[in-house]
C-alpha cells in the first residue's frame, strides 16, 4: 500500500499560518481588554461641572467626593463632615504638600461644597482643587 506518489516527494514543506494568526489575535484581545481596566478612577461617578480653564494636578492626591444626594466620601469610602478633618490629616501625615481634589456633583448646593472646603482649609499642608470636565 502506497501512501504517497512519487511526484508528491518534490513538494516543499508548507507552514500553515492560520493557527499563528489566531494566537496573535487572542494575545491582542487580551492586551486590549487588560488596558481597559488600567484606567485610573479617582472617585465615585458624579456629573462634574464644565470649566475650560481647568488644569491637571500631578502631585499626591486625596479625593473627596460629594454625590448628588450630598453624601460625603473620602477616597471612595463613606465619611462625615465632622470626621473629614481628622481622616484627611491622618492621610496627609508628614508630607509637605498634598492636593485634595473635590469631586462635587453639579447638583450639590454651593453651601455644602463650601463647608467641605472650610474643613479642608484648616489643614496646613493641604491644597484644594475642584474637579471639572472640559466642555466639548
């Protein structure tokens, strides 16, 4: 029984690249999906007001979030206005300067934001920043 003909012996070996392309697409999909989870979230989701003069703050950051119901969060953990000063002081420690970013929903009353800012201004190492989004 002959498995090959005499003429088939002259054919060069072939490399099938379809499995290699499948592996490349699988790796590409993995890297795309993993980079989506590397985005930095700095607080809870709120609707920030728009400001065209906003600037980034590249220093040590603490995030204070005030959601649309007026609830207060420190680095995504629930907090109260009375405890905010002590909690931020413990996070600041002995660092020379720390930026506290206030993420306040645009529906929150101005008075509530001012109360939070007043509490944070009592800490000497703290600089305040208010998070905004650029208008499109």
